[in-house]
C-alpha cells in the first residue's frame, strides 16, 4: 500500500492538495506535515505531524516509522517573502529538496512530487507563449531556487532513477486557503476584499498580465501528472502548465459583474518588478500531449465559483451586521 507524506500541508497549495489526496487515496494513506502545528486544524482530521523540513533527520525518521512510499514536498518560501529573506529562502527551498531527493534515492520511494513555478523565467525569457525550453533568467531567489531545483529533480531521475515529477505552476487562486508571500497573491486577496465590501488596494499595475490558474485546475493537473504511467512523463525538470492570462483590472471587472459597488486602487510596490520579469502566457503543449492536460476554468467561471464559495470558508470575515 502506498503512503503519502506531504510537507507544507498547511500552505496555500498544501491545504487543498492534501484534502484531494486524502479523498483520492483514503485518509489513512496520507500523512500531512507542516512546521506550523496550527495547520492540523484546517486539515479536517487527516493524520498530521508537525515537521520542520530543515531537519533532514526528522523527515528520514518519519519516512521510516510511517513506512512512507511517496513524498509531496510542498514546503517553500515564495517570491515576495523570499526577497525579504533571500538566504533563508535559498536554504529552505534547496536544502529541503535535496534532503527529500536523497531520501527518495536511499529508501527507493516510489514517487516524489515537487512544485516548480513560472518564477523560473525572467526578463530575457520570451514572454508570450513561453516555451517549455528557453532562456530562464530568474531574478528572484525563489525563482533561482526553483530553476536549480528543477535541474536537481532531473538529475536524480537520470542518475538514480528517482521518479520525481513537477509542474511549473502559474499564480494559484483558490477559496479554501490564503496565499502566503507570493507576487500573484493579489488575485486571491481581491476576492476577499470584494466580499468584505472594502476597497482593494492592488500592489500591481492594472495592466500587469500574468498566467494564473484556479485551484481545482491545479489540483487536477497535479493528480493527473502523478497518476500518469511513468513512460508518459518525458520531462523530468518540470512541465509548463497554463489555464488563463489575466490582469488585475480584468479580475476587478469580472468581480464587478457580481458586485457593482466594488472599488479598486492601484499602488504598485516592489512586487511589480518581480511580475514584470515573468511570462505573460505559457505554452503548455507538452503537458497536453504527454499526459492529457486540459484546464476547466476561465476568468468568468472562476469568479463565479470564488464568490459563491468564499463566504462558506471564511464566514467570520463576511458576517453581515444584524
Ligand atoms: C508567487 O507569486 O511567488 C507564486 C508563484 C507564481 O510561484 N504564486
């Protein structure tokens, strides 16, 4: 029987992916971990252990004790926070990945999942329909760590046969969890502010076009990649995946279709420079051809879904005065 260990299970992707994995493979096949013990609360009874991914020995002991066969290594410091703590971001993102890959080699784990990002690209990358293989010149520590991480994943596959798989996620938008420290976080916060009836101050310019994906699509892509037969996975660095390309103004206008009173202000900060170096759109034909990737959500469908589900997930934020 497979046993899946998830690191960073309390994070934006982790909290949703952990629930999806528990639903797909059964709660007892999943062991959620996070450095923050409070993550246990949002994981709805899924077996949980506190775990600091910087502690390689503790990961190894948990893998041994719990007979773990697969690791979903999601813990990371994202682009915006990474720029504030570059050395910490580098060591957390890289050292923990190397500990997981080494463990996978030593213990012959059956699979490893590790998320990459569009942050591997930079200002000299072709920005429209960014190809799978092209110049990558990341300008953030997060992006550099994802670029190096991709090469390490490929290396462990080629040299040691570790079945490690990865996706280059665009900005992720979901209603079940809050983002933590990314440049694309505005696209989640804007929905919260709209429902709270407050003006949203956007830290990116109104016409900043970025690739984004609704969380159900991100989960669908991850499960499909991990379920695909080994011989269909022909890219062992990380696959480009894409769903939609949108600007803050387009997100704002799509919300106003439902909440016409909603207001926005634009006040860019240091995250604008990060976003300016990232692709505008992504060519994901390899993911489509190799393992059948197809997104289901565009902007109007996502906005409708976000606005209808958010109040149930964060009811304390949206209680109406009596
Ligand atoms: C971030 O903004 O840092 C992340 C990402 C695109 O990887 N959401």
